[in-house]
């Protein structure tokens, strides 16, 4: 893979940050999601959202992620302080078969506060086997696993 220049983006009032390829642009997204993609693309849409889990310990977060992994037939792993569940789902949108790759990334921010970032990368299914698609998918998987969560702001 060629060296790719990465930029760190800060989202959700700086509560979550992660790296994305430099050339990606932020797209328009409704709701509480952030959307990024390569310019002029019709495949390869990256989304991020963030949930706060109050009254949740790291042990409870691990239980929740174990359940999610079993429900989604996904893989559970740990990278640094992050718990990650990864899975994929084939669906159809506007008559086109698409593949959504999902990563739930959990982080304990204290004895009773956790965050879950939910990332997805949507690809037109017919492009799944293209080498460039596989390279970007591999990169995205690494980048989301290394997402950084800010310490909670105490008022």
C-alpha cells in the first residue's frame, strides 16, 4: 500500500477523534452522524456516530459487546483501551447491492461512564474485490480501532 497522508478529525464536541485519508471530504449528513468520502465517489461512504452509556462499567461494556458480537456474527477484539466488534451486512439501496462494514468501538471513560462509537463503511458490492477497495477497507478498520475518546468534562 502506498503511503497515505492522514488527517485527524474531531467530532461530537471533541469527544471522539479518529484519522481519515487527507483527500476525504466531509459530506452532508442529517442527524447525529458525521459522513466522509473521497471526492466524486459513488462508493466508499464512511459514517461515525457516538453514544454515551451512563451507569455502565467496563465489565458491563464488555458484556454488551460480547452480546453484539454474537447477535451480528461479528468478531470481538481489543486494541489498547478500546473494545471493538466488527461485522458486515449486505443489503440493497435504490436497487443496488451494497455491503456495509460496521465497527462498534467501546471505551470506558470512568467507573460508570462508557462511550460507543459506531462506524460504518458502505461499498457498492460489485467493487468489493477491487484491490483499491480492499486497501481502503483494511485502512479504515485500523483507523477506527485506534479511535480516541476524550476524558469526560466534569462540570
